[in-house]
């Protein structure tokens, strides 16, 4: 291999998960690559890793992602190390300015820029350590594109650039982009079916719905041949914090009781993680017209339930309101399609109602709605969005979860001017309105409605103000995302 090589590095520090990509511009290698992370607990690899950082009590970087959670668990509860979970949300998406200090789980603080610079240095070394060994004999130029959440505050880009420089990245090699802008760049440079190419002197408007598992952010972008502009962004909790997971737990608690569920989650997090991973898999592939959904359950769950309660879980289900809708056989939980679809109810209502009331009334010319993120590939969610907006073009990239990070290296390869026209995003919680929109009439009720029926509470559902107050949405940083507990055993 001869001549100079340019390597474009993309790094995404997400509010929940982080990841990376890189591209070699050597005239021979084609494609966008991701350096995976070791999950430890399952001896498997993952394209993403939790946005969790561990430091010693002296402020020395110790680990990031799965490794950080793994080490923290084995240090024990009495350790004095500093663990930062979901810190990107606290830094960039909560206030109008990036705070100078960041608070760890144990209440101690570190300078925000020190935390992020250490993490960026780790992500950089993680990528470089896996590149071909013969590259060290060739002159290499690195170019970095770092993403920030679309709902970030005004000084987020400046802060990330400062942190990257502190991590040793040359200032002139850094580009900072919002995730939605990077995703749009990817969709345009790798033509998404149904997405028109911008013509000269003509702008096209797009609504981006970023469906992650902890929240959904919505933004409006305009694109011309020369520039991508964000004209609206909002960090309202449209999806609500881990909404589908929360509603699954509501449903599960109806079957086994809240006390047993809490016991099982905290005592056996690995087994509970397996259940949630199975749930996510089903969410990604189950169509709306599915006749029955089967979720594999760990046999350990059945055994522990019988030991704790003195009865089998099969018989226990028959005594609940789920009788006839759900059943357990051996290590399988079978549920009627309407029950599975009910897990999407609150999430879908938040998204649809928010977009109708807040966005389309202000941006009626936005003809294209693009879904990206963890749950964007869910056929059920896609069908709800399509049915709710029949006159719009609903587009979903093939790898919706990785669209933003892949778009980062696309920006590095073919730079596009980026602009943010709107001022600071509003930051509030978005509750489902009292009256459902007509388009949502056929969406199944949330599992919370079943709980209300069981408790003989009349007219109580997720759309009631009183009930919403009891189950108030909170920022992701204040809720431990239980789906990540796989890393601590």
C-alpha cells in the first residue's frame, strides 16, 4: 500500500448508546465500517455500547460503555469511583447551556469537558486499534465528524469541539453535525427510494422522527444542493422515556405481580435482559397482521415464580384479566396480536398527536417524513405513522438505527454546509391529549388501561391527566434503562 491515505472517522455519543464508523479513502477500499464493542456478559459483539463512563475517584478515565458497567458492578456498591450514565442528555439536552460540571451517580462531580474529552479519546483509540496493522507504514490523514443529538443546546457544538481538541484531535480536522443532519446527508448520498434529489435553487423540507428506545426527537430540515438547514427542533419527550419498555413491564406486572417483577429484575438482570432483547427482536419484525406473537422466556423465570408464589405461572395467568389473551407454555409466552400491539399505544399517540399539533400546522409543505433510530424499523409503528399521515411520504432507511452515524462519514467524504436556523429548542414533557385523534381510533389500548380495569378504577387510562401525573414522564437520565443491565453479570 503506497501513497497518502485519508481516514474519515465518525463518532456518535448518543443520549443512550454510542457508536462509531470509519471510511478509508485509499482508492481501493469501499464502504463504511463500524468497530464493534465487546459485551462481556455474553461474549458477543455489539455495534453500539451504552453511553456510560467510569472514572477513578481522582478523575482518571477507567472505562466506557459495556466495560464501564461491568467494572463498576464488580467494584461493589461501596466503591468511590465516578460513574456517569446517560451523561450526554444531561450535558447537551436539558439546559440552554452546557453545564461546567457533571454529576456522577454517587453525587460527586467532574468538569464536563474532562469527562467528554476522555470518552472521545477512548472512542478514537478504539477505532485506531482495529485498523489494518500495515497502515502504520503509510502517511495517514484523519478527518473527524462528531455528531450531537439534534435537540442539543446552542453551545453543544462548540463544547464538543473543545472536548475533541482536548482529546488531541486537531481543530482543523473536526466537523460537528446534528444527528438528523448527518442522517439526511446519508439518505441523499445513498439514494433512499422515494426521496427526491434536490434541484438547483429548490429546497425540499423533511420531518425527521428519531425513534430511540429512550425518547423520540422530532425536527424539520430543509435541503438544497448547497446546504442542510435545521429549521425546527424540539426535545419534548414525544416518545416518553423508554415508553415501550415501561408498558411491557406494566403488562408483565399484571401477570406476575409488581413485587415479583421487581425482585426478578434486580436479582436476575441477565435473564430479564434476555426477555427485553427478545421483545426488541419481535418489535423489529412483527407485522401488524400477525396472528400471534411468541416471546421466549427463560425457564429460570418459571422456576423462581413457582418457588416464590407456590403456583405455576401458567395457572396464575388464567386468574388475571389476560386470560384468553396470553398463555405460557414451557419457555414460551404467547400473546394475542392486540396485546402485543398495545405496547406501542402510548408511544404512537405521543408521536402522532405531537406531529399533527406542533409540526404539520406550522410546516404543511414538509412532504417527507423519515423515521430513523432503534424502533423505526418496527412494522407496527410504521403502519401507525403511515395510516395517520396518508398524504405524506413515509420513508425508512434500511439500517435505520445506524443512519446518523453512517451519515457522519458521508459528511466527511462530501462536505455539505450545515446551518441551524431555529433558536434554542423548547424543553418540556409532551403528554397525550384527552381526546385521541380520529386516525388513532383503531390503535389498541395501553396495558395501563388493563391495569385500571383490574383495579376497578373507572375511566382511567393513559390519556387521563390524573393518570399521567401518576406516571409522569421523566428525562431518560433519571431512569435506569433496564435493557442495558446485561453488562453487569
